[in-house]
C-alpha cells in the first residue's frame, strides 16, 4: 500500500548505521513499526520530519516517547493490531503480531492522509484472513505438533497419509 502511494519501502536491517542516520536527517516523512526503528530518531536533527509510528501490539513502549521529547519531534501513533488470543504477543520483542486494518488505520491513512488502498475489498479480506490463520498457527504451536507426529511415523504410515491427502 505504501509503495503504491509513492513511499520507498526500506529495510533498516540491511542498511548501515550511517545510511539510517542519513535517512532520519533527510526524509520528509517516515512511517515505521513501533519497536527499535523509531528509536533511530535520536540521531535526527530534522525537527520538521513527519513521523508516523504503527503500534503492533497493546503493550506500551515508553522509549519512543522519551526519544521524541529529547529531539522535540512530534509523531502520530496509529494502532494496527488485533490480539484475539490472550497472552499473545508475550512481550514487545516477541510476537506473533497480528497486523490488522483497524478503523484507526483506515481513518488516518485513507481519510486524513488521502492514501489509496490498492486492494479490492475481497483481496483485502483474503489477505487478512490468511494473516489470521498464520497468527493462529504461531500461537497454538500446531505446526510443531504436526511435524513431531509426522517425524514419528513409519514410512508405510507416511505413504498411507500421503495417499489420503491426495485423494
């Protein structure tokens, strides 16, 4: 969605610190996930930067607010998560996170900022339905259990299972 609206999508983990500092000092606008990325604003002297931080969970992350005060930069914090299973995510750095098109997200980006959504309503529903399935698989650990059971099956048992799945 952001690329379709003229933004460059960058991966900080593939960039040097110097490159990241340059971006924070020269970008007009940065939209990023709440975590360690917005903490790079400590290197920014660009007080005019438009910063939007996307909250991936309900747990409060105090550090960006402290850094914003130090640098005298304002930011918009937008919630883009759903937490349907109690206890997940477990901490700020440990997911899984279920990123969801919240009403707050839609209002901010599509109404206030006038961005366009490249997905049709059907494709959007399918995308987020798939994300929900992945989230459920991660939170339940069912994939590990399936691999454990399959790993213990005999070769003849695997052949029977493969036949049943293919028929």
